[in-house]
């Protein structure tokens, strides 16, 4: 083979490898936001929604093997989800256990955020803990991690002192950087697309998909599961 032919062959091979690698990478990226779980191992299924999900038919949701729903209530110091009250009423009417979550803003005081959440939920009754969503996505990088942890702790304590159970939602990066140690009367809701979701760390809820499909919700929805069987679930849910 001539030198030119050899170079051409090498270029063809390298191009093929590059195309293959790109295809595999894109395929993996498409898979990142979704992971199926074995319902024989994790029988409890839940979704979390906000105004972004539009008008939800909770009767259809409940009929589609969904066991619980988390509703966005608030964000930061002042923002409140415009669909929360209506979603709460309809979910409860459909017989679904309900929880509320708050998106934590890194630049805001923790106690002020707790007060905003309590005003948003208006002291409604919940079967699931109030959840604080702590993640870099939506906040951006560059915040002092210790300062964020202090404010998250302040919000957790304020909510507990107001009589609520508290849960922290986060991903692996957020847990390592921004979340105080989760123990005692607080619990962990982890977002992870690997199984097991968080080796060596105790968790209560696991968000394993951003691309779920549930009847009654138009488009894709976040899907979660509970760490336990139905007997344990009945003991945990209020």
C-alpha cells in the first residue's frame, strides 16, 4: 500500500471511530435524565409537578398507579407557584398523598425562604414532608458552599419548629456541596440516574426520571420512588 493510501485508510478509520464515539455519547446523554426501576423492588411510584406541567388531571394520575405527588409551592423569598392551591385541592380530591416543595435560592436568607413557603402552603395538611430543593441548576456556580449550607440549615430548622417534617431534595453534587448533614428528623430525596442511586447513603425518595409519562399529565414528568415496600410506606406516610 502506498503512503497516500495508508494515510487515507487511517483517516477513514479515525473518522469511523469519531462517528461511533459521537453516536454513543449522544445516546448516553439522551439516557441521562431517565432510569427505569424494578417495581417488584420499588413498588411505590410518585411524581412531582409545578405550574410548568400545565393543567393536570389528578383522577387520571391516581388511576395510573401513582401513589403520591409533590407540588411546587414556592421559591426564594417571594415567589409562589400559581398552580399550587388548585393542584393541592385536586390531588387531595383524587385521594393522593401530597407533599409540597420549595426551590431554594442560594442568594436568599433561609428563614425568609421558610416564611415564604409557609405562607404559600397556608398551613395546609400534608401526608409527606415539606421538601427543600437544593441544587446548583437554576442557581449557578460561584456561591460559597458553607454559606449556602448555613442558610439551608436555617430553613430546615424554621420549618421543623413550625411543626412540619422536613426533607431535602438534591442531586449528588448538591449533597456533597450545599446540603447540611441529613439526619434525625430530616430525610433525603435524591435525584440520581444510576442504580443504586447513592451507595452508602440512606435515602427516602429517589427521583429517577425527568422523562416519565403518566396519564393525566401532558408531556414528560419527573418520576420518583420510595425506599421500601408498601408496608413500610403505610407506616411512613401520614
